[in-house]
């Protein structure tokens, strides 16, 4: 079963909708939807603009390709959710500093809850993107027998994972010192970096239709001379002489 970039965006939106429904049941008194629903609309709108043609894969690599796509989808959803939670944290922190009551229309969860949830999103998104990167490398090994470490897709995925790993370590360090706004800004920056990474991947050969088949080329396709071999003993050319 081959997935497209459009499917990836739609599934990310569905996953975020499921998490939002769970949060709505658990925190029905809070206005979480004001921050989560725009992210849901962004994912849906982005999926409309993404290519809908499936990205073909070799049959032997489909399992790892599916694992790669699901892991990246979950990582995208978690980064988007962490971004929404971080915005809520900054708004709630501003309200507390300005001594505004947490009542009325804009009622938000506590800072402790938002910081904890934001940290969880950052850590789990790091694990998901990391697994997606590893499964993508294995997919290339199974499919092509080698890994092109200079490929734009591998470079972007590894850079994104490295950033999330650094951000997770930094947020754990600062969270213990009561600097929850550092976690919030890490999530916001992670969402910005993820957005740029997705745009680069979609526009690069890594994200184009059939890109995964470029490394699997049969000898006949790689060498047109093999597809149409010349005769072993070509017949001598015959000249037609006109009669006098």
C-alpha cells in the first residue's frame, strides 16, 4: 500500500483530532480548542496543497516505508500539538504576570499542566522522528542495498531529529529550574523548523512521485543499449544498383 504526501497530511490531521477529542473530554472546562483547532485546519489545508500521487516503493521495502511514514506522521502531529500547548503556556503566563483572572471566555489549563504536556510532546516527537529516520535508512538499505547519506531527504530528516534531540535535552535541563517558558519556545521553534523541513522535502526529489524507485533501476533501463541489443551478426548492407 503506497501513501502520498496528501495522505500523510490527512492522517496527521486525523491523529491531532483524536488527541483533541481526548483533551476535550478530560479538560472540558478549558478553552483548548481555540489553540488546537487552528493547527488542525493548517494540517488539513496543507494536505490539500500536497501531491496526491502515491510514492511508489519496492515490495520488499513497503513495511519499512509504512513504518517510516507513520512515525513521521506521528512526529508531525506531536510537534503541532506541542506548538499549540506552548502558545497556551505563553498566554497563560502573560495573564498571571498581568494579574488577570483565569475566568470568563479564555479559560486555560494551569502552567504546570501546559509545561508538562509540552515537554511530553517534545520528547515523544523526538522519539517518533528518530524512529522515522532509522526506518527510512533501513528502507533504503532494503530497497537499494545502500544509503546515500548526501540525499536531501536524509540530510533534512537527520537534522530535524538532531534539533529535536537537542531541544529535548535543553527543555529537561531548564524545566528542572522552573523555566517553563524555555520549553514553550523550544516547541515553537521546533514547529517552525518542521514546517521548513516539510516544504524542503516536498520540493526535493526525495518527496516526488516515484523518487523511491530511482535507486532501483534494471540494467535494461539503466543502459538503453541493453534494452535494444544489436544483432550478433548483422546482415551486410545490400546496395541496389540501377540497370543501365
